[in-house]
């Protein structure tokens, strides 16, 4: 999302957003001398809140929650909030103002944030500032609409740092092309592609890499990353789970979206599959009992248990990093068993052949 701040030295409002390589900033508008510091910071705060609610419609699309045609369902509420973009400009220009009967407050985070901005603008009373804020909000909404289409150019690039339980086919194919050029992972995967879509392509290439490395080392495809961890420290759990599910017939999209949705639920204080959580804890208890470990070891096993396999604060990026680490692990294992003048080039050539010979259904 875009964050807004009051630059007291320049008496101006500025906007800041992430790009995957650091933040960009631009001048939204100078503030009139009549605006107080409190009004300036209120304006910045409420613009930030509006951006947060609007980008939430991107990270929590109706398509990921079921049928939006079912009234009062979660998908319906998400679709309604996305539709409230059309109400924003009216809130900015003609906000609800306090009356003797009180103040009308909207249940919609998007709509109410717009009215709060509008009330600050009304108090400042500067038409040029109001026009600038309207133009700024239009630009922000345009960025979200571009991201929804899979176009992360310009201001929409901030989506590269957001997690979304949905993917863009265009972005998946763009990521697939980047990985074909460099299966070990180019920086553009983090700066030009949304991380969920990039993870789908990375899962596909991880499986091809694991098949190649597994054949060279004579170990099952699903055990490749765990085997490579003996060569160098790697992230094992998530890549191995992905390989197991792909080997069982799931598509990369299914696996990626399940993992991201699980972590996003944990980040919101929920467990998406409570019985699966209980079963995982029970398995730890069963292992402790089976091997007769002492109380301290059992406690260590339970302490190491993760409710979410991914970082709930950045699940899609965490997954992408783990998958690329898994591909690197495949290279390590491959290198230990292949005699070639240029092992890296041979590895890349082999997994390209494997990916072409046995293409995964990405979706």
C-alpha cells in the first residue's frame, strides 16, 4: 500500500510506496499556510488508511472466498468493498459532516476513509488541495486496477511486496520465462512479478530441478532437498512439502495458493484448517512417544512447531525465497554427483529439457 506523510520542512504532503528494491516517493501537493500541523498529519493518516483498505481488496479478492453472488457471504462482502471504489470521490468532495443529530458513519472501510479525508479537506478549505487529493486517489486506484490485471508497471509495482491467494496467468507466464532464462532466480522475480504468481512458476521449476538432481543422486524426487541439506544449510520443510504435493498430482497453483491462504489466515489470527493443525501436533506427540524421548526433547519438538509453514507477515515472498532455495539445493546435490566442466550450465540445460519433456499444468 501507499503511505503518506507530512513533510514539515516543505509544508507538503508526500506519498511513499515500495518497489521491491526500496521505496519511491513523490510530491502529492503543497499545503496552504492555513493548514495546521494536526490537519496535515490527519490528512496523511487518513490517506494511508484509505490506501490500506483499497489494497486489501487486491490481497483479499472475492474470487478467493467463494461465490460473490451469495448475499452476506465473505465473497459478497469483498466484492461489495471492491465496488465501493466508485463511492470514494463523492466522499472526498462531499463528505458526511457532523450535524445536531450526529455523524453518519459508513460500515465500509473504503467509504468511511474517503469521508474522513473529505472532512479534513473541508476543514482546510482549499480547492487546489482538494483537486490534488482527488487526482492522487485516482492514481492509487488506477494502480490497484493495473495490479489486478497483472500489469505491475509504474505505481502498481508495490504489489510485488504483497501476498495474494490468487494468481495472474500473465504474471505466471512472465515468471516462467524469467526462470527459463535463469532457473536459479533472477532479481526481476522480486521486482517485476507478484510473488504468488512467481511462486507458481518457481514450484514448476523446482520439480523439474528435483527430478534431474534425484536421477543424478539416485534418490526420490521428494527427498532431494532434504538430501541436499546435508551439503549446505537449506530451507527444507516447505520445498519438500511442495515436491510431495506435486508428486501426488496437485498443480503448482493449488499448492501455492493453499500455503499462502494458510499463512494469511494465521496472520489474521485464524487457523484455516483446524483439524489439520491438530493432526500435525498429534504427529509430533506420536513421534515423541514412539522414540521415548525425555520431557525436554519433547518440549523442544513442540516449540519448533510452526502454526504456519510460511511467515504470516510476508507469506508469498517467503514461499518464493524457499522455492528458489530448494532449486539451489537441487544444484548442490547435482554438483556432488555429476562430473562436468561447467556443472551449473549442465544443470540448467538438463532441467530445461526436463521441464519441456514433462511440463506441469501450472494452473
